C-alpha cells in the first residue's frame, strides 16, 4: 500500500511508543518487526501498529509526524485510544494473516 502515512508503534498498551512516517506502511512496519531497521524499536520491543493516518502528500505526512512527536504523551495516548481503544495490532488489517503470535490481543 503506497501512500504517505504517519504511524505509531507500541510495545504494549500504554507502553513505549514510536512515531514514524513512510510511503509504504506495510513494508516499513515489516522492517520494524523483523529487526531489519531502527535499533530503538528492536531494543524496546516496539512492534505493534496501533495507529495509522494516511495523507495525500509526503510533505503533509512529514509535517504531521513532526507535530505528533512534540505532543504530550497523554495526547498521543488519547489519539490512539480514540481510534483503537483496545490497542489492537492493525498490521493484519493491511496484511491478512500477518499477526505475530506474541502480539495477540489481550497480551500486554
């Protein structure tokens, strides 16, 4: 799915958060999950896609990412919970059957 996207990964409900931007959310989240990129997400086990926001242009997505990164943590948590109150892993919505058994609902 190629479209500019701001995404938030979490280690678990109310856990460590990572905010990123990409033009291919499926590929980028797979890279985080596989440990192929970004040592922060690997070190802290931040692999659950809990929020995705699509934009028309990459410039808009980058601007939004920069805004979210300076938000207070409580605002970020509220943003996630407004659209995903159970902190469900959204990755399988983009790649059916891709749910990592370690990240099943109810864990964390």
